[in-house]
C-alpha cells in the first residue's frame, strides 16, 4: 500500500518534469533556426567615382554568427560574376587569410588604387565557417575619370526598328567642360558599358572635335539599323580629357526580323489565288446542274411517249 501511495505522488512529479523539459528543449530549434542563414555583409562606405590612380577606401561589416577565415574586396575593370569571387582578377590582400579566424560580427577596412582608365566592378566576399558569403547588393560600379560636373542625357532614340531602317539618336552633354569626342558605340551583342572599346562599331560624326566644344551641347547622329535581333549601345564622350558614359549603362534596341514581316504578307496572295478557284467551282456546279435538268427533261418526255399508246389501247 505504501508503494502504491508513493507511486501516486511520484507519477505527477515525473509528468511535470517531462512537460518542463519538453518546453525547454522546444526552444533550442527556434534559436538555431534564427541563426541559420543570418550572416550578411553590409557595405558601410565605398566610393562611386574616382580619378585615375586615386586611393579608394572600402569599409564593410560582417554581421551574424560564425568564424571568419577570409574577407576581401574582389574587383576588376570588366564585368564579373557577383556570385563567384574568382571571376574578378584582383582582390585586397589585407584579410586574405585570417588565422586564427575572427568571430562575427566584425568590421573591416581596405584600400585600393584606382586604375588609370576603365571603371571598377567590385564585390565584397567572405568565408564564414567554410561557406561563401557575398554583399547583398551584388556587383557594384565605380566610374573612374568621369567629369564631376558633366553628364550625358539621352533625348531621343527609337525603341525598335527593322534592319536597314534609319535610326536617329539625340543626346545632350550637360554641365561644363570641353568636349573633344562623343559617339554612339554599338554592336549586335552585349559589351562592357564602362569600356567603349568593347563595342565593334561607333558613329564617326564627332569622333574628333577640334577645337573642342564647350558643354552644354546637343548632338544627333543617324545610322542604318543592322541585321539581327537586337542592337546594344552606349553613348560615350570625352570631356576635359576624361571618359564620360550615359547613366544607366548599356541600352538595347529590339530589331524586327525580316522573315517575320514577309510571313505576315503571305495571307494576301493566298486569298487572291483562292478566289478564282472558287469561281471555277461555281461554274462547274452550274453546268452540272444544267446537264442534270436536260437529262431529267428527256426522261420525262420518253416516259410520256410510252404512256400514250397504252391510253389509246
């Protein structure tokens, strides 16, 4: 009986302990889930433009949890893959190998020298607990050598065209400065919007302006639309000896395929050829009907003649 009464007291205690433990352990997955996928790279400060050779300073912070064994600004003067740091030719060496690893969150600063020409495409990458992490904004751009108070504004351009059609571009270089060159640089495949040399063709009207013209000033050129499905272009200028590009990067004009236009005209000759055919069929039907009437009439006359002798008899 004592054992029985003791069990009655002991059983509720066990249930209470199990209930409390279940509530306690249930909170651990929630904490773990909130930490998973949390590490991020936030850009604190970075330049958006630079002069050739200028010192550029980048500051970023790695938030979240984990051990940081590497972090750097990976950059190039041509487009890279913002999800693959190896696609960029250069990187800041300061924190290439961190041993022992730093614990996140952690802030870093690094500097690079701007190139003499071209622009900088860059990302920030880090390795946390053996996994790659990138800045949330993806690939960023720093314009190198662009005039500080001049800009290219597009005034007019067609959205689409047929091959061979005349295309007229109108733009204005605003601000101030001496303009020694401006052109539409284009190709039938994508180029590097920060390198006019990556486009195979360019308008020649203002390729060399001598003496240089003062901004602000408007320009207009006309070219023949090429064969293909699309035309990729940028508008470039040299103002005070520095490269200037249209804001927004590369633009695209959709080209209509010549074969599509020809295909749309096919129903017209089809209708013209089918109309006479319908007339011939009607004539044939009318002749057939006439022949049938004649045959029926002959048959009726023949029957009538056979019936006459019978009626006399």
